[in-house]
């Protein structure tokens, strides 16, 4: 099972049903440890289950790494470990939809693990490059981020976006599964199109046609009875789940025209999309809403460049007004721990607090088919954060972070340094 | 502050003469005569043409006022003709024609000051054509001046103004050991950088330690940290000799004046205490080396910048009187930034050194209040007693000190420039926004009035900048 989840794709796929079966098999792997078997009761908190309205003085009961009950009068099972959350705020763990923590050494240049050379790499899966010892992992947990989606970059088709939980002793334990294929539209992939956007789109269409043809004529291909394809067949194979709509394309696109190109492509080929970046998404908000395309964006992005001259802080507010489901994915030099502040800034820039919370929990989970993530409804994976107060405020902190029902360490290397130099000169 | 008393007359004198650089060193105040005679320094052709814009007197009432001088109270502030004329729980009757702003539920702080920005020299839209921040052609380019690169229509300028920023130091980049002179500018609409230059603000000089210079000049040298040190020392030895030649000529007036050397001229300005040293330096051990360098040549480092490890030597910084311009939470992006901690500003402040929150970012400069909040709450969570007043000083009074303009701005005190921000709520809340920003008494930004939201030439025809609601 673990080996399966390490793979970039589920092998030759006969059809939709088989893929889904494999995907589900990957999902239901139990990370069964003694700690996860424990029953935990978080009691008396202001619970924001996201799946429903706020519950004051609510209990959250966790067993086997899953939420089993949420409510005001839910009884605490005998023998449960009780965490008193009176006066605290309880939310689902945050999901960072454009994460890098765990893939490379703390952002040090040249030590990243999310890029493979070349333009056409749909089969690239970075899971084996995830490092459970990365010092950034406890750091992101201090920001209440329990899951991430690591997106490969570079070229036209960079590979699989991989969802992971920030918990686990091995890469395959951290990884949840591949959730999307990364597609770059705009200036970043002009090179893959011979120097133009139109060339990149044409190349992509050819790849899609080739993949469909290859899938139809596998036997002839093995007998060397097909024409040459525009990419190796393992790359075409890796494209198929996205062509069939089983996985979304996670499309990096910022300029209005690039987003429009993506929408047109999706309509032509019946693709599922999630837009990443979306600096000018507000200009096509109605079209995105009509097509049901979510947008993952940076709420603080307002500096214009030629990929997004229409950058504006109320992008997210305009998208919400049009009915687009938004995902907050701020790339922050302070690290992915700052996702909650980006959510606060989204509120500052015009969306409701509830929508901001959904934009870092439920909506990214839904957009990427992580059906048992993103809320505290019974049955969901028990990624739960207990905050000292409003999670979006600087004055608050994540005090307890459970991932898959297990309390995780919030002690970071930064704390070690701080405590050494608390008094100067430091004790010898 | 006693600096105000000692330096204000000098600043005034240089203003009258039209010079942009006030001397910093109280020990060796140059006479006005020397200014007019010397060919070496503060040449008047590069003067500021900044002019205060007219605005009726303004009274903000019923607000929470954070003065950055130790107090936070419910009260009022009155400013007129660009100057603060009254601030306190009660300020008396305003003059006729005063615009009265109801500050109920709102907060007032000094205008924010960023000691580290590249706005204008690395302008949006970020093309290679607008990359004017690093004269990376020699490890020592003390002869270049950031003001000669600044594009006043950088669309990042109005965004920073909307974040409550009234003054910023624009620095050359960090490719070089000595990168050139900084420009201290007032954040106002302008056609030319001269219209932005802060009259009376001294120049700074950008110096850089560590990885950047040794990487950029790996082939030519310096390629090591010891090579970096040798490079600074060689430059200051030359500057010392240059200064001596000019001092001698200024005294004796015999023969032809010495040949001008722009590179040595800037560093001679440092040695005279007329130009502040603004030193990009991450690691604690390197900052200690730079303090030794300053001792060798008899100058002061006014502020380290980035100082990711400042907390390790905060006691040395306090002793040297050197500020630390640092981030709230950036780190880990390169080896010399590996040991960043959230409590850096709090620990620097606890040790008695001057802590400054800087941005080095056209994005971060829009939310300096938020970074100050992050650093303040990180400190209090770690049990360090950081006050709200100290945190507001990190983005106002302390950066003003680091730029040598604290006698003019940075606090809400009578007589200071009316650089004032009205916040929609507590500036340390993520939900608060700068609602109105006055730059020397002039309403430079009003979130509630589109006609008071400046657009640069570049913004025109590209849609609404969209400052949020």
C-alpha cells in the first residue's frame, strides 16, 4: 500500500473505475499506531467545525485518527485523553495549497525538491523527495498548518501535486496522495511553446490528443504500430487521470488571457481545473463561477507586473461576490506558518471571516478531492488545531496541533536558539 | 531626546544653505563656511526640491493615540502647516477652518519609516529594464547614489503610502561590499526624485557582509569573508588619505585642490560622521567583525540590516550604539539566514539596543504594522516584556533614529513633522488598515476617498490599483 502511494501513477489505467478504486485504496490506508488508537476528547472549546455553525462550549471526540463526534453535549468516552479547550478556539487543521515545507531544506537555494528539468513531466512525483526530518515541518505546525499540497514547478507540465500531512516518520507516511497535475500557463511556460503562449497551448493540445490516442491503442503501441507520440508514453499515461477529469489540473495562471485560455481548454476537453495564482481572476470571476473553477490565490498580491497588471487586494472579495470558491495560498517569506495571517488579510481585504476559514480548510480539501479533510465532521481525518484565540490574529497562537488524531510537537529549532540566547552572553 | 537639542540647529543651517545632508557627528560640526567652500561634499546641485503640500489644519479627536514616546492614551492630535501643534487627552480649541476627524474606535500613530527599501530602484513591473539597484561592476561602488536610479513612477510607491509609510530609505542592493549612497525619501507623488528627497536627512551608505559580495565577485575577489573584510579596509584606508588631503587643503588653501574621487568622497563622508553606515549583515560573528572595522577607522555603524542573528550579540549592539534593522519572521532562505528566530526584535530590545523593523520588500512595506505585531506577540509569548510602545517604535521612532531624522519625524510630539496615520483599528490587529495618511500635514492617502488614492503614471490605463475595502 505504501509503495502504491509512492508511485507517480497507478500504472496503466484501464478506465475511470479502476483509477478511483486505487485512489480510494490509497486513502483508506490506516496510519495505525498506538497513539492513533487512543481516544482524545477536546472539551469546552469554541468549535468551528466548518461543516456547520460555530459551537460554543463544544466537544470534539477523536478515535483511531478520525473525528467521531462533535457537539455541545457529546459525552466524553471513558478512558479518553481529555484536552480542556475552555476559552480556546478549535478549528480543522489548515491546508496550505501551495506548500514547500518538507520538500527541500528550509528554502535554501538549490536544495529544493519540487522541480525536474524539462518541460513535460506529468509523471514526476516528488513524494520520494519529501523529508520527514525537515526543520520546516514543526515550524509550519506552529502556524496550525497540518496539511500541504506541494506543487512541482517548471516547464509546461511539471508533475503531480502531492498532498501530505505534516506528520509521519517516512515520506510515504506523510504523503496522502497525488491530487492534481501541475500545468503552467503564462510567461513561465512560453519556453515550452517555442517562445510563445500559443505554442505552449498547441503543445498541450497535442499531448492531450496523443495521450487519448495512446490509451485507445495500447496494444498497437506495444507492437510498434502507432505513429510517434509527442512525449514518452509514461508521460502520456500520467496525463490520463487529468484528461479524464479524475484529477484536476492545477493551473498556474495569472493574466486574464491565460485564465481564459485555461477555461476554454477545460470546456473543450471537459477537464477539471483549479487555478493557482489568479492575479487577474477578478476580471473573469463570472466565468470562473459558471464553470465551477476554484481559485487558489495570494490575498496580499497587489504589485503589478506584466503577468498581472490588474493585481488588486480585493481580488478575493470580487471572486467571492461572484460565487467562486477561493483557496488562500499565500507564498510568504515568513514561511507557510503564516497562512493564517494571509487568511486574516483576506478578511481585511473584504471577505467574511467564515469564508476565510473555509479558504484554508474545506475549499482546498474539496478542490483536490480530499473528501475526508477540511472540516471537523464525524468521519474526517482528525487534523485539529486548538488556538488561544482568533487563529487569524497575531495575538493568538496554535497551542495544540493534532494530526491524524495524534498530538504533534510544536518545538522548533528556532526555540532552541531563542532559549540559548535568552540571556547574554549565553551561559557556557 | 538630547540629539534633538544638539543637532537641530545644524540641520536648520544646512537647510538654509540648501544642502540635503545634515551632519551626524556632534563632535565635528562643519561650519557653514566649510560647506560653501568645499568641493568635496554636499554639492548643492543635487539638492531636494521637495515642498510641503498645503492642507488645512487637522484635528483628530477621540482616538487612541500612540505617540512612540512611551504613551498610549485616548485623546486628540492637532496639526497645522505641516507640524504637530498639540497632542494629548485634550488639545483645546482648533483654529478656524480645521478639518475635524472623528477617531472613535480608531488609532493614531506616527507615519511609518522603513530603513530598508528598494522601491524605485527595483521598480514594478519588475522588468530587467527597471533593475537599477545593484551596480555590480566592482566590489566598491561607493560613488553611486541610489537617488540616481529611483523611478518616481514605481507603482509600488502608492501601495506603500496606503500602508501608512511616510518616509523610506532607498538603498542600493547588496551585491557589493560598499554599494553606494542611499536616498531618504518622503513618500509623496512626484515627477522627479528631487521632489521626494527628505530635506535635512543625511545620506547613508550601503555596505554588505557575507554571502552576496563573495558570491557576486567569486571570480574577481573577494570570494571569502576574509576577502570581504580586506576589501572594506582597503577602501577606508584610501578614504582616510582622501579625507586628510582635503582637510589639509581646506585648512591651508594652498595650490590646486586635490582631485575629486567620488568613491572616496562618500567614504570620507562616513569618516566625518556626515553619512550614516547602513550595513547589510546577517551573522552575529560578522556583525562583531564590522564593529571592529568601525573602531579601526573611527566611525559608527548606524544600523545593521537583516541582522538575522542580532539576538546573539544584542549586548554588543547596545554597547556600540548600533541599531538592528530586522525582519519579524523571514529566514531560512539562505545559509546566513538559517538561524532566524521570531523573538529577534524582542531580544534586541530587551538588551537595550535600538530595534528596527525593516522590510526590504515592496510587499512587506505595505504591512509594517503587521510585522511589528508578529514580533511583539512572539516576544510576549516567550515571556519577554515587550510593550506596545516599544513595538510601535520599531516602525516609527527607531527607524527615524537609524536614518538620522528622529529630530524631525518618527514620534507624535509637538514641533515634529505631521507625519500621521489614522488606523481603522488597533494597528497590531490583522484586520486594521491605514485609513488616512498625512505626510507633513498633507493628506497623502484616504481609503474612503478615491480622489485621495494616488496613481502613478504607470497605473494609468491598467485598471484600478484596488487598495482593498
